[in-house]
């Protein structure tokens, strides 16, 4: 299937500028639309030189039709499969890739599919088009219909978190966690047997204040196959509570701890193999606010990063299964925000308005890889780094967060537009790790101007 991902922001931006005298707002609207990515591999088939589809519904097809919908951002990855020199050209869109020379060499080209119709793509190396390297790009009118979910959505909406506590005395809080093993949507046509807290990834955002007493009820659903537990990094106790909450299917365990240190802390399942339980989705965040709470902002969001290890490659349709050997070798198949590919793009993008202040509670479940968290087109005005809640960093571009770590990122949104959440280990975008921050409102052109080409 076509992998719907977000393109690298800068490539899309340059492509949009090349389209002509459309307004900057119109270009931004196009940039905020969905992306469609195809990969073509050069090769020999049916006794001729061809482009071969790689992955999804075009996999193995000769010179496949590349179907986009009007307004979508289009990306075509070209991989040299047999060693001869090649490129890919779409004359109508004035698109021309770099030449790929040598087996395994690759190039990426992108454009905004703003005109409908059927247009040829081909290799421009002399003789290659006539030898068989010719296919069609088809741009259909109207938006692409929303694809029916192959399995329940396990991704947590980033706006799903309790409100700030502000001023109140310490109290006793009950926290209910239910561990649920369930088939869920990993990608549009891919499902996976996730392990979750309360049926979503990440688990519920738990909010307390320093001095509160948390009574945790850890219930392992009767439908489970495995034992589960919970380890709170913010609990000063042996195992963070994991020893007291080990529960077999159908059991409930209770654990109580006092919130002694303010901070943003990860919690996760710690039942052996802990890495296996975390990789399958069993992680979340606990915020212990300081007395008086955090400074007020207009919007708050809850985002966590993790990785999955599957028996089949990224993008395989149908059923995926966990691969323990890949997990132990630390070779992820997927990187994701909030549990699934497209969780923060197609399903639950972050939304705000110009002039608002935004706070992102960000954590890394892992289990093995940290994040160089970055928002393309924005600067973090304040960063509350590590578990502490003091604004130690200001005006930062990219901040490292280790596996099992967390940080609070605050942004002042001065301009409408489409901004992209990434781990600046950017190859991970191609394995599912991307999110959208859509700031809807009028442009403020005193900050940024378009340069329109002369006609």
C-alpha cells in the first residue's frame, strides 16, 4: 500500500515555491495536505528495462501507475536495482530526479500534485524510455477518502490529558491501570498485537502534585495471556512499584506511593522481558507538579516516542508479529509517535491557533532508542529538560531525550502554518516517525514573505 507519510518539510516547501503565483496561504494549505510516498526500483522484467514497484500495493508491478489525489504532496523514491545509470522525469510537473549510478544508489524527488490528469513518467537516459522505462502518474480530483481502520486505533489523541492542578492541598488520588493485550492498527493496512495500558498508547497521562499519595490499582485483564506490572520512575520504592504490581491475567494488585519529587516521569511495564513489554506499547507519563503548578499556557499536548520490532519489513500489509531477535539486536522495524504510523498526522494531529502558547509533554518509551526532538519551523522558547520542571533551556532547536526519559517543550506560536514533529535522526521519518502541528489562522506576513517568480 502507499505509505502515507509527511515529506521532509524543506523539500516540500521548495516544491511549493516553484508552482507559480499562487498565494503563500494556498501553498501552505497544500503543504498541510496528506503525503503519498512511492518507491520504484529499476530492473529487468519481461525482457526489457523497467521500473518495478517496491512495497505496498505496487510491490513487484512493472511500471506501476502512481496514483495521487489533488493537493497531496507526492514523493517518489528511486532505487537503482541493477547497476545501470537511471533517473525519473515527470515533464508536466517539471520534476527530474538526480541520476542514480551503481546498484543500490537512490534519489528522492517530490512535488505537489495540484493538477488532475494522467501524465507519463520515464527514464531520460538515452534509449531507456524506448526500452520500456515508462509509466503513468495519475492525479485524481478531490481528497482521498478516509481509509477504514484495519483494526482498532490504539494511538492516544495528544490532547487527551487532564487539566492543570493549579493551587490545591495534597490529597489521595486513585489511579486505575488495566493492561490489555489487543490487535490494533499499526498502519492503514497493517495490524499488530499490542500490549497496552487502558487500551491506548501511550497509557493515560497521570497528573498529581508534590505531596499527593497515589493509590495505583493495576488490573490485568482476564483476556490477557501474560503477566504485567507497572514501574513508576517517579516513585521512590524498590522497582518503582513493579514488585508489588506483578499481576497474572484476571488479577488486580494495589500499590501506594507518595509523590515526593516534582517532575515529568516515565512509567512502563517491568515484567521480564521488560524490553519486550515496552516495545509492544506499555509506557506512559506521570507528571508531578510543583506546589502552585506550572505556568499557565493556552494548550497542552501529550506525545511519546517508541519503536517496534516486527518479523516483516516496514509497510508490510496484513498481520505483523513481534520479532524478539530483532529486539535483542536493537534493529527496529518501525519508529512511532503515540503508538502507530500516522497517529499524529492522519488520526490525531496537534492543532492550535496563532498567538497561543503550547506545552508538549514529551517522553520516550523506547525501549532502546532516544530522540533528538525537533519541530520543523519552530524554536522551543522554553525547555524543562529531564525530569526537573525548571526552564533550564531557552530558544533551543533540538533537544536529546533518552529512552525512559522525558522533557517539557514550550512554544509561542506567532504564525499560522503547518509544522512537523520529528526526531532529527531523520531517517526515522521513513519508518513512521512524524507528527503534525497545524496552526490554523491568518498569515502574519511581517514575519515571512514569499518570493514570487517572474512571469
